[in-house]
């Protein structure tokens, strides 16, 4: 049985789920897209091809194998997009929380049925129906759990709002010893340039108490001031809204000293290296066309 353990974003990774690109199905229509970036690429004829998605995911897998990480892949479901494994579940401590995603993504969790057989039943947590949540909105930072959400009373107005107050309340009750901090993010169903789909699109700890963040993604100035006071200005790498749209917050930490990042993110990658972090650069440009990147396609199971 797997001994789950994840308490932050940067401790040495031992086991992870990596999404798959097989059997994506046909290119969706614009109306079938549930995020504006995918819709943009459908309308412009640049939606990614399955063969390219598989190739980029497989290259990511080689990086994990290089560092002796145990990689699990979902079982293939016919005509189901299973790239972004991050959102269908998340581990906090030794518990695996099964997400209540938007209905268009509800079938994806079936691809992890084989994995669940390796996890003690008591370590699987099914959230109540009133709790909407996707794993991209959950960021762990030891005693903190950061949660991305939508403006109060606006959750039902946006398809791109994925985590609600019910989920925040549930996690608060489940982890009374943790500090639960929620942030309301900018949302838009029409314009991907005015959208933080998940918290990991605009906020991510890295290295030793460093942070990459997009100030413009937060609805409340007080929220961003709290971030500044907590992490301190000298430890923060700020990105613009344009850079956030390109998913420059969405890298993935193998450890405090090793990060996997998109090869085109030169400004970010140079900053990471200046802080003593090894950067494994890979091309993930085709996958990014669906509104997610490196962290989105991973679901950590065990960190040291």
C-alpha cells in the first residue's frame, strides 16, 4: 500500500500521478470547451493534436524517471481528456481527497481506480456534494493551506469558478490545526487573458520560502498585502498578467533545489537559477493551449 505524504509544494518528490494524452477524442466545438483558452485555440484552428500532447507528457515522464520518482499514469478512458490529473484529486498529509469537479470532468476520476486499490480505504476522502473543488486551487505550505476561490456570491456565475466556500469550510474542519487562507481570484468565462483558472496559475511557492505570484490575479488588495507581509518582498518573483496568461506560475518542483519549467520562460528560469535552483527545461507549449501546464498535469502522492 502507498503511504501518502504531501505537506508542501517543494519537499523531495517520491511518487506522483502524471496525466496522459491518449484518447482525447475529437476536437471539441467552441461551445463544448469549459475554459476560454481552449475555446480560443478551437476557434483559431490551433487546438493541440493528440500525438503532440502525448509526446510532451512522455518527455516530462522521462524527467521524473531521471530522478528515480515512482510515476503512476491514469488508465485510458475512451474519448476523455485526462491530461490535467492535478484537479481530480489532491493529497494533504496522508489523505487523498477526491475532488468534486465540474460535471464535464467528473468521469476523469475513473482513470485512477487502479491507483485507489493501492491506497488504504480509510485514507480516501469523498467530499460532500455541496463542496466544489479542483486540485489546482489547493496549495500546501506546511502549516498553511492556501485555497483559490471565486468572489463571494459569484461562484454560480462562472464556469471557470471551480472551488467554492463549501469546500473551504470542509477543509477547515478537517484540518483544525492548519492555517487555511483563501484568495478570491479574477474570473472570466470569455477572456482567458482576464482569468486565473486556479490558484496555481497565479501563485506558487518554490525553493526555500520563495514565491512566484501575479499580483493582478487577486481581487482584493488586502490579500496581496498579506502575501507580501508573509513571504517578504525580497523572496517574491512577481509576474505580469500577460505572463500569468502564459502560465509562468505553473512550473513543478521535484525538490527545493530542482524545478521543471517551460523552456520559453527565460525570465523566470533565470531567476530560479539565480536562487540556486536547477531548472529542467521542457517544451509544454501544446499542452498550454488547454489552459494548464506542468503543475496542472501532476498529482503528487508522496514527498519526503
